[in-house]
């Protein structure tokens, strides 16, 4: 057995971060030693290129360790990573959360090519286990997996082929995990999943995400703050809207999977909403919860996008009152329908992405300026930095207890953060 503790390197989403914590516990139980595990992302072609770059860097930094590649890029492109001289083992998204995988690896010599790749058909997965973890990187905020996979087939997206079909973690398991984290001192939990708002469709009686949120807040009264990762506004149920309106422990910050603001482009993406649906959702949420902020994913330069269609996406920033933008310059993913559509020229994509980011930066500046002179409750991520309930970054002039929620008077702003 190798000596030394495993090293983990995580790319991509909060779900990956949660699964990395689960793998840390699995590898510790298996007694795995000098191993480097890179948990990859495949959301864009650039994400895969970054994973390859990081593999090479990690090999240089850990020349004698066993190097394992897992995550969505390993699931969708196992042959790409198996062909890299730096890589000893490629493990799929299902295999990485199975205890036996790591127990078997503890004594492996990786000399057999047939043993190098362990990637099964993720589409055959029908359940998502609720992995119990006691820690999550920092002592302030923890993520909890409640859902995995996606039944939708957006034309630009490779993720269903990395994650499989939608499946939910039962509510009782989710509640038990959150209780465990609260008992360990966490003051904020983020519910994570690939298609979070589809939670419950495969469970008995088909509960909705709003039912889960209400159950968590009722059964874990000591949890101060609950957040959700990215949600699809067209799938939001009435109970979730009521939770947004009436539950102060549900944070007033929603990250929306919008992707675009032009109806024809949304149809070509095979999204399930139109621009008016997104605007109506944001207006209603703001009426129910004054002060709520929105983040959003928006793709710049989707195939066939004209300047006028891009303008419709750009105007969504103001029309939906978006604050925190995640802008993705479109890049074709092999095997997706969008990759076969007429492509927008690369320089145009970069210019449009830059314009979207500028609109996002202006929205952030406007939001931050409005907070000066106001009081906020800030969750401390480090001794001098924390986040408001709306997820704005706050920097303090003196040390605060890490992981604590502290009252703060916002005194000013510096760049993209507030001061207190």
C-alpha cells in the first residue's frame, strides 16, 4: 500500500465539490496512500482542456503518486485521459463513489491496461446514494447532494452523458445529512444537484423541491441558512415560491439556469422556457421577497445567434434584474446537436461574452453601492471575509470568528466587494 495521504483537486460545480468530500472519506476508510485524485468537469470544451493541463501539472508536482482522473470529463472522454502518460487510473462518476473501487485500488499496481479504465454506462444508474460527510472544506458553508443526472437534452449540453438520468436522494437521507453537518458546526448548507428543480420526480408520491425545502427547515430548526444551487425557473413549484416568500432562513439569492434571452435561440437550445417566462418568474420572486438577488448562466455566441438575438440576451440582465452572471462563451461539445449547427465566428463570441460580462459587472456595482449604510448578517468564510444573505462579498477591517454569522454595518465598497 502507498504511504502518505491522498491529494484531491476539484474542478467544476458544487456537486463535484460534495463528491470530493465523499471520496476523501472513502479513500481514508480504504487506507489509500500517496494518490492524487482530480475530479474533472466537462461542461465546456475549455473545461476538458483545463483538466488535461491540470493533470500534467499535478504529475509534475507529485511524480511518484498514483494519479487518478474521475468526474464528468473522465466519464464522457475516458479514452482521452487513459491515453495520457501521466494518468494511472480513469474512474467513472458511478465508480468514484463506490467503496470497493478505492479498496481495490489500495493494492493495485496499475500495470494492466484492462484495469486502467473503470467507467461503466452511467445511464444505467437508477439511484443516487446519500453519502454522509462530516466536513466540507471550510467551516462555514457545506454542500449537500440531493439530486444527480438530468432527463433533459439541451442541444449544447454534454452533462447528461456524464451524469446519467435524473435521480433523487430521499428526503429523509437529506435531512439526516444536514442535521449531521449542523451538529458539526456548519451555519449554512447549499442544496446541490445537476437538475435541482427536478428533485423528487422519481421518488414515491413524486414530491417537489419546495416540499424538500419546507421539510428541511421544519426538521432542522438549528440550521441558520439554507441555499439552493442553480435552479430552472420553469420547474419551480408553488411550495418553493411560498418558501421564498415566507422562510427567512432560505437565502434571498437564486441562481437561475437561463442560458439565453431570445425565444428562437432558446428553442434551438431545446430549453423549456421562453424569455417572458424568465422575466415573469423574476418579477414574481421579487414581489414575494423584496431584496432578493439573482444570478444566472448565460451562453454567448450560441450557433446561429445574430446580433439582434444577442441583444435580447443582453437586455435580460436588466429585465430580470440579474446581478451575478456566469457567462459562458459557446464552445462546441462533440456529440451534441448544437455542434452540428452553423457556428458563430470565434472573435464574435469573445466580443459578445465580454459585453455580457461588462453588463454583469455593472449590475454588481449597482447592487453593492445600494448596500452601503445598510446592516447585513454576514457568514464568515475566513477571518476577514464573508458573504451577505444575497451572496455579496464583504471584507472586514478586523478579524471575525470564522464560520460565524456576524451582524455588520456596510461602510463602503472597494472594487467588487463591500467593506464593513
